[in-house]
């Protein structure tokens, strides 16, 4: 079960990382963008590691307080949630 969850979380975070990269590329081209709410929601729903990595790697959304404060905060929440599940024996 833990291995499956780890694989799903890894895949999800790769998707979130890619979403930040795709949005950065679209920003440079001036085309349709992913809404900020969507990017933040992806980070909130256990995608904060991928979002933070995407922000750093692509230098994307690094000047927006919603992201520079929100994504690290979501990372702490993500870690706390996983730790809680482990503590309760649910995973």
C-alpha cells in the first residue's frame, strides 16, 4: 500500500512540476495560461513538492506572494497530512 501511494504521489508531483513548466512556456509565448487558482490547488492537494520544484527550476511565479508564501506553506501541510496518516496507521 505504501509503495503504491508513494508511486501515485511521485507521479502526481511530476505532473504538477510539468504544469508549472508548461505555464511558464505559455507565459513566454503569450498564449492561454493555466489559472493561478489551478496551480495553487495542485500544490495544495499533495503536489507542493512538485510545485516548489517547478517554481525553482523554471523560475516561475517566484515574485508572486501567493506562491512564494503559499506553496511552502502547502508543503508543510502536505508533510503534516502524510505524517498524520502514517501516525494513525492509515498508510
